[in-house]
C-alpha cells in the first residue's frame, strides 16, 4: 500500500516518522512531498528509506492513500493544481487540515472519491494522538485502512462530521491548553521555591496519576476530587481560590473560542 503525504511540517512529518518507525508501513512505500527542502534532513534522520521529495508531485498518481497535511487555506489550491494526477477513483483522500470539510474535499476531488477528514493532535509525534475520523463515500474496508494507519499513531475513533469542530477544540487545540496548565502549575511551584525541572516532574507525574486513576476506575473527575478534599483542609482552599479566579469558566470559554464551525 503506497502512502503519499503532502506537507512535511509538524503533522505530515510526524505521521511519516510514526509510520516508518513502528513498521506499520514499509518506509519505502511512504513518500513525503514538501515544496521546501527544510524538513528533509529531519525526516532522513528517522529513516533513510522514506522517499522525501521536494516539489516532485509524481507519486500523487500512484498513491493508494494521499494524506494532505498542508495549511487549511492551501488544500483547495494543491488539489486543484494537481487534479490531473489524482484520477484514481479508489484513491483515499485523507485531509488533516482543520476546518476543511468533507463537502469541500469532495468538491475539490471528484463526486464519488472516498474522502476522510482526520483530526489528530501533535502527540502523533510520539504515537499518542487522540485522532478522530469522519468519512464520505468510503466503504468499510477503506475506513478500516485509514483506521489502521492512525491507530498506529495513538487512539482513534470515527465520529460524525458535525462533532468535528468541538472535538478539534478538545484535542487538537486541547493539547495546547493542557501545556498551558502545566506551565501555570510549574510557575506556581517555582514561586513557592521548587526548582523548574523538579516542578515539571511533579506536575507531569501528578497528571499521569490523575489520568491513570480515571482510566482505572471510570469515575467522574469530581468523585476523585472528593477523595482529596478533606473538610476544612488545604485542597478545597486552593480549588475555591482557583474558581474565584474563574478557572472552570476560563477553560470553557477557551474551548468555545476554538470551536470554529
Ligand atoms: N499543528 C497542529 O497541532 C495540527 C494541525 N492540523 C492541521 O495539519 C495541517 C498542517 O499543519 P502543520 O503540520 O502544523 O503545518 P506546517 O506549516 O508545520 O506544515 C505544512 C507543510 O506543508 C508544506 N507545504 C505548503 N504548501 C505545499 C505544497 N504546495 N506542496 C507541498 N508542501 C507544501 C510546507 O512547506 C510545510 O512544511 C494544517 O492543515 C492544520 O490545520 C490538524 C491538527 C493539529
Ligand atoms: O491552531 C490551529 O488552527 C491548528 C488546528 C488545530 C490545532 N492547530
């Protein structure tokens, strides 16, 4: 199965590396096209067998799966510019471009082309993405093919397209929100006299513990909070202070601001 990835940036590069490193695709079956050469050395370091090409679009016509990983506003242009090479009606067109819809992908390819809208996040670089997929004109086997690719790179779920903007906010943008929490907690720790590296370790292991607990027992987070907050104790003082400063409201507002339909 030949996979061409258009765009060797954060997403395209991470997908190529992830697939090559874990052996889910033969590196020689992966071609990465970028119109600039700056990312080539980084990809070559991961695997010398991946075909990394600069502005050579010939593999578009032979790929079984085309993964489009350019900026959203460039998707229409690249698909239209290279339309003559995209004539295989069975080729799976997979776009990771946020805000590009299935209807647009259909319009810019052909009316019966199997098209996929995929929402990963940057943790795809360490094969820990939460990836959501919506598709149109794809049969069960084609959906399974795309599912298999992304399940090598983290957790995958199929969703209806109408959920994609909210899911994008929670996961693709959400990873940045999680980093911001980590940074804020580190800064608090540093102000209290903890060294930065130690503060980072403390926050990361605490978050890991929180995730493992919720996954192990399936509880609602509030049930776990209840186990921590001793009546009259110190945790509730901290939580209430955070809420006075608008913590929950700030998170919800941020998520909604990123929920672009
Ligand atoms: N960065 C993120 O967290 C996420 C990004 N996405 C989507 O992934 C897509 C790519 O984003 P990034 O990888 O972050 O961007 P990026 O800017 O890192 O990578 C885009 C790459 O495409 C290349 N490119 C541009 N035009 C080209 C052309 N005509 N032919 C070949 N290559 C071309 C650029 O040189 C660049 O290397 C975007 O559509 C974005 O919405 C989706 C989810 C998360
Ligand atoms: O900020 C953005 O627009 C892109 C899409 C989701 C994550 N990064």
